[in-house]
């Protein structure tokens, strides 16, 4: 091969390698960033600055993608798909390869979701849903409340005035029978709860009802009957048809020792609170 | 057939002389090690995300390698002017094309096997493992998908420059993998001309997503039925044959002007 022939191969190399090098650099920077973000020096200056510098406003979008991927892991690898207009051979094959069934991870396998929540929250620390889902995965399913508490503490460091995180902290403390910390967290949640919520904000209304309900349990179990009664009265002003709250308030007014009953009610409340978002999705096929 | 094997061997030697494969291997190893060092809220023992990200990187790198290797074969021979000496030998253009495809496909498959091996080692170091039969099926279907991709890039390079062929192959591959599987969902909201256009895309492009068994390997769903694998082998062979035929039709009467650099 002569010299000109040898130099003739350069264009192919120059076309392939810069692209590969750019991709390599970006991926390496991303992986390195995931690791170095744990460094105290970066933590002390606020983690947002680093990711904003690296990815700009795209970090939130990427964080949402990773959060969605965590949800896929929560459902055992099954993605949430929409209903197709027709079924063809290729789709039948695709359904055999990736069946559209509805199941949840249980036990320690739920921890497999946590790396994706970790990345999602690193990219977007204001993604409160990701902090909450990670906490739920670690505590309610994984039965590791100490890790859940650590996740929540980190989430609160980034979102110090978010009532949902305090509500979850209170819920977590109630599950661990830590009544005082639970009452404190739920009181803080009430204090930081935004006052000017629109009337049609169903989620906020539901959260406020939970705050008042759980707060009343915590104070009732601690023997702080006046505070428990105050929360129940506020709860009944928002939901007058809540028969359980009405009964409990009447019992408190009578002066009876209601702590055992409160514990039983609380147990029922905590076991029936979580509902999978996909279960309310009409377009999602549910195979047993 | 022997002449095809000689051509394929030349493709292997060419890739081994270049740095692409080594760069990708080092990069994959580095990224997998970075994945292992992730601090997941102080909790250890998770391995599925390493499998997932590892296999994703293996797919990404094997596609990059397949398109870059296949799309440069014929334009490179032309630029180097070695095409004249090749065609002067007792070798038909069809044999040259098939030999180039065989070499590109086999060398990319070999590189992909190395990627898989590296991932298996890292996963094992983390205390995890793949289900062997599922992983074998994942690798087999991945290799078949790469066969279609190399045939596509090679066919495009018979009538386009290397960069144009590579760009078109990337666009075609990404459309096949990302958009085509969503067409039945898009069609639920489309009518008329747009719906017909989507249907044409759905049937005219290869369904590369069918060769992706990564989720089964990552989430331990177990192997797919043998009949499905057989169907996919047949499907990929049809696509490879069709694309190589199109490539041959574009290449068989192509005139090479001496002195014209591409």
C-alpha cells in the first residue's frame, strides 16, 4: 500500500473517533459525577450547582427519565404501556418478549429500585416524588426503616419546607412506634403546609387530612388529648362525614382512655394507605 | 465461499489494527467500575442496575461498532483504490459484498461477546449472576440484530459515502428501534394520510426491538419459547438477505472512475 493509500484511511478514523471520544467523555463525566457528588465539598455548596453546570436545565428531564425507570423496576421490569390501535404478529412477539403484566417487587428485591431513585434525586433533588417513593420502597416493602429515615433526612436537607416529606417522616416514625418524633414531624408538616392552596387541589387536601389524622393519633397515644382533639376538630371541619374521627373526638371529650383504640385505628390507617398509580390507569392491562 | 472467508479475514485484520474496539472495551470497563462505586444511600447488594446499564452500554457500543465497521468497508476500498485490485481477482462483486458483510458481522459479534464477558465478570464480582439460557438467547438475538444492522449499513455504503451511509444507518436503526414499535400506539390517535404513512413505516422498517431481550435477562424473567427464537432467526435472515440483495443491486454495475477520490 502506498503513502496516499495509507492516508486515504484517515477520513474514516477521523469520522468515527471524535464521535466515540465525545460520547466516551460525556459518559465518563456522567459516571464520575454520580460518584463525586457524594463528596462533602460538593455537598456543602449545594448539589444543584454541579448538575446545573454539567447538564443545564436538561438535568430535570433526565432525572424524570430515571425516576420513570425506577417505576419500571418497582413493577418488576414491566413498562407502563398504552393500548395499541391494532395487534399484529410483531406485537404478539413483543408481548411474549416483554409481557404487559402487573406485579410489584416484594421483600429485598425492592432495593433494586434504589439506584435509580439515587440517580434521579442526584440529578433533581427537588423531585419530592422520587424521595418519597425511595422512602416507601425502603421502609414499607424492604422493611429497612433506618435506611428510609436516612433517605428522608437527605430529602429534607434539599427540601426543608416540603410538607410531604415531613408527613412521610411522621408516618415512618409512627410505623416504628416513635410517637414523640412522629408528633413533632407531623406538627412541622402542618406549620409548613401552604395556606393558599386552590380548592380543587385534591392531592393537597388529602395530604392535609392525613396530616391531621395521623397527628391526632400521635398526640392521643402520647396522652396529649387537647392537641389530639384540636386536630380532630380541624379534620371534621374539612371532612364532616368522617364517622371515625367523630367517634374518636366524642371519646376524647368523655375523658375515656382511648390510647389502645387509637393504636388499633392507627394500624388500620397505616396498612391501607398506599395505592399503585397504575391501578387507577384505565388503559393499563392487568393480567393476574 | 473460501473467497468470501478471505475477504472476511481482511475485515477482521483491519479492525484489529484500529483503536475503536480497544477504546470501547476500556470505556465499558471504566463505566462498569464507576457503576460499582455508586453509593446507594449506604445500602449494598444491588446488582440489577449493573446488569441493566452494562447491557445497555453493550448494545450502544455494538451498534456504534457495527455501523462504523460496515459503512466504511466499501468506501474505504474505493478511497484507497484497492477496489481495483480486488475486482481484478477471480472474485465476483456479490462475493465481495457477502465477504465484507460476513467479516463485519462476525467481528462485531466477537467484540460484543467480549462486552458480555466483561459485564458477566463485573456482575459476578458484585455477587450476582445471569440466568444462562436467557443470557444465551439475549446474546443470540443481539447478534441477529447486529446482522441486520451491518447489512443495512453495508447496503447503504454501496451507493453513498462512508459518512452518509453511517448517518443514514444510524437514523434507520434508531427509527426502527424507537419509533416503529410505537406505531400501533400512535395509530390510535391518527387517521388518513398520516396513519397510512405510519403504517408504511411499520411494515417497511425492520423491527430491531424484537431482538432486544435485555429486560428478560436483567429481571430474570427466564428464556422465551424456542418457537419464538426460531421465528426471529428466520425474520432476521430474511432481512439480511433482502438488504444484501439491495446492496448487490446497487453495487453490481457500479462504475469506479480511476483517480476520483471520494
